[in-house]
């Protein structure tokens, strides 16, 4: 998977916000001014899956599980980073880190220029200021968020990867945030889009997609 790939525009084209960034984004006129990328990390069009990564890992793998997750000792109860509970830490390890650091953020590592993985608050802002619907776009099923200004943001239903297999492709979409679940450091606050609505958590060892965000660009 080539992470640098993404929906791109000409660097001299400032339509939609511009500012010299090469990754396309949509301005939903959210209260924070946050800009959402139109494509997943590693994708070349909005309907494509792009790269699957485990939470806090920055490279793709052939298989995703607790046995090969970067920040544990082969078990969800033996975490070696991002752990606020001795019961879940390797030999009682804790570090109280509950939010993804920049060096472990695949979006920030591979796109740079202010791009990052959305926070929990970013997702909540998106939900609160848009209308959610399930649709098919250019042959791909997925979730569509429509803002009052008429702009839309599409998330393809490309499932997740675990133990070398893909699950729920074309029926559900799994996306990372930067925040762990406070009472379960082995789980991430990660929206899962379905035709029936939105669900919220995933184990951090699985391979899921990232939709980068960034602050409004200055012209």
C-alpha cells in the first residue's frame, strides 16, 4: 500500500480552500472550521478503501491480530503503550496515554502538512452538524454526511481486516479516531457506519481505515 496516494488536485488550484495542499478536502462549514479529506488515507478516490492500519501503527500488514500488534505482548491484556490500567498492561504496565501521539498517527506521518486522524470530538462535531444517510456512490455502498451548505462527505463501507481476512466489506465502514475508550484501553472510540446507523468502538489491533482531517488552510 502506498500511503502517499490520495485524492489530489493541482497545487496551484485553490478551489475549495486551496492553500497549496495537494490532498482534496471538503469544507462543511463546521463550527471548528475543520476540513475533512475526501478520500481515505492511501486511496485514490472517495469510493476506495485505501490503507488498513491498526490503531497507533503507521504501516500496513498482511494480517492484523493481538499476536502481532506493535504495542502489546501478544495479548489485549499485555499492552506496552497507551494503557491506563495495570490489569491490561504487560506485567502491570501503565503510562496513562489515552490519545494518539503524532508519531503514531498514520495520517500525520504519511500526509504531514497539518493532516491527522480525527479526534473523538471531531467525529462528534461531524455527527452534530450534518445529516447521516446510507447510499451507493459510483457502485460503492457507504455513509454520506450532508452539511447545511449542501456539501457532502462519503465514507465507503469497506469493513476491517483481522487475521488475514476482511470482514463486512460493502456492508459496514470502520474508521479510527485518536481516542481510546477510557475504561477499556484495548478498545478505541472508532465509528462503524452501517445502513442501520452508527456504532462506536473497535479493538485497537484490527486493520481499519483512516479519514484524515486538518484545520482550515490560510490563503
